[in-house]
C-alpha cells in the first residue's frame, strides 16, 4: 500500500493509530512524510506520497483500528457500527491488502478475490 492510502484511511478512521505507530524510531522517514503531508499533497510530491508502506508499519496501524468489514458475494464492505462479527481491520489488511481497505472506505465496497 502507498503512504497516501494509509493517510486516507487514518484521516477518517483512526488518526491516532497512525501517530502512535509513527512514534517508533524505525518509521522516522514516514513520520517526516506525515508531518509534511499537507505540503506534499499541495505540491503533488508523488515520490513521497506514493512511498510503499512496509507491512510491519501498516500492521501496527491496522491493529489499532476498531472498524470491521463484511464480505458478501466477493464484495468487501464496512460492517455496521457495533457489528462484532465482522472481519477486523488487521485481518482485512492481511487478507485483501491496504488498497482494498482504502477503496472500501472511499467508495463503499470493492470486489475482492476470496
């Protein structure tokens, strides 16, 4: 997944999860991107915005997200609030990838391979 996708997910659904994960010294380069995110978007700095996020960083963020997903006929959707039977965000990341999660949050659903 790209850094801008992680920012997008966290902007709407758990900004503190990203800040918490970026406090780890291993992710200093991503912390700098996060701190300058608005400027990078305004200047369309694709090199930094499109930086590939290591699975370890994405997992640290997703493990703190509380929303869940449902899978119906190969369509992944956000689960209703309070639905504890849905797929946790961390599992959706591992199973379908961060790009799919971002698309669900942006568009409402995404077709996935099961």
